[in-house]
């Protein structure tokens, strides 16, 4: 099973980035939030990284919509319509 990195809708404080990273790496999102806070106060780039990830990472809802689209495309590919008669256009 392959993992997908996305912003979570259920475990979010601001944009869902830390919740999504926590879910992806199987760690508590609070730890990810603390790391972002340390980077922000230590180096000043935590907020910029967070906003960049917020823009780049797709939301959980978008991932669900895309997975439903792929499933519906697979269903359409399985349906084959065979005509009863072949008509020559001469």
C-alpha cells in the first residue's frame, strides 16, 4: 500500500499540514507542530515552510475526489457496447 501526503481535514489547527505530515510519517501531529514552532522561533523559516507546504500539499477532500474519479473511469472502461448490426456507409 502506497502512502499519500495530503493536508488532513480532521486533525488540523490552521491548514492541516502538520496533521497530514504526522499521518504520513505515523507520528503524533503535536510533535510535528512542536518541530515547526522550534524551526520558526529558532531560524525564522518555519512559517514560510508551513505556508509553502499548505500551498503545495493537496487536501484530503481533493484526494478523495480524485480516487472516486479513477474508480469511475475504471468502471467506464469495463463497459463495452456491441452494436447489434453493422451498417456500411457506402
